[in-house]
C-alpha cells in the first residue's frame, strides 16, 4: 500500500520560505509517477501547486511558479517543495500526492500538514 | 486555465434521498480527464470517480458520474450517513490541473 507523509515546519514567518518534504513508502520515487503538491486554505477549496517527475521534469501552477521550487531525492525516496516570499495567503493544509504518468487524476494523498504564515 | 464551477454550493438532503451535483467547465474537457473526489472534515480527499464515469476501487455503486464536454454530474442514488461530505471535481485536460470550488452535502 502506497503511503505519503508530509513533514516540515508548521509556522513560517512572512517573507520567509516554506519548505516541506514528502516521504514515499510502498512505491519508488523513480517509478512512472508524478509527485505533486495540493493545498487547501482554511475553509476553502483545493489548489494544485505543481508536480515533479523523478527525472526532474516539472509542471507548476502559473500563479505560484515564480516562487516555487520542487525536487526529488532518490536516495531517500522523497520529494520536496520550497515556496519563497510567503504571505498569510499561503497559510493552508499542504498535501503531497501521487498521479500516475499518463493518468489525469490523483490516486494517492498524504494526510496533509498545516502550515501557518505568521510573525 | 480551465475553470470548474460546481453547483449548488450546499445541498441539504436527508438519508435515502438522491443527490445530484453539477460541475461545469469553462471550456470543453475530454471525458477521460474529469474526476470527482470526496472529502470529509480533517481528512484528505479521496478519489471517487475518474474518466467522468468510472468508479475508483472500493467505491460503492450508489455513486455514479456522467457528462461530457463542459457539463458533468455526480449522482449519489441513495444517501447514506457517511456520504455527507464535500465533493470536488477536477480536470487535467490541460495544465494547470484545476479543481472546482466544491459542493457540501449536508444533512437536512
């Protein structure tokens, strides 16, 4: 059974960098999947942040692209997200997810981690 | 960007009733590229329907999806208490992947 587990600071200061990691178990980070991030602001809907393939290919939401970096660590079977210049609008539950290559939907979700941007 | 508009925002129904949720796209979507998710408070979303009409593994047959082009429907034939939740449609016909704003199905 594939499991995804997010980790990272729960509190980030405004103008700082939000950094999260997703540990993958039950699947190889180098398999034919896109590893992605989705966030949900308090009381709001879902927003796709972006995705990365093990080769390093990426797809980003244009609304976040200028502040976003994603990476894959094959040795640790995990992937990461960095979002810089954060504001209160970036406060959300962040989910890491899996989308199989060629399949246009997400089939595995992590439990989510709450990140608050506040001084 | 393809915008997905879900309606109604909230659907208040009783157990045993039929629920009909709508998802309208700002441009045509190939049917294979539309999915539905269920989310309960404090939980991650769960895939319900993919390819507009195929049920994901373990999803009861009271859930069904239909539609094409710009108009898609999620139907729950007879609501059970565990079905009261939020429902989101999602497309990846073109990047970026987008979600609808959601429909809350709550108990009347």
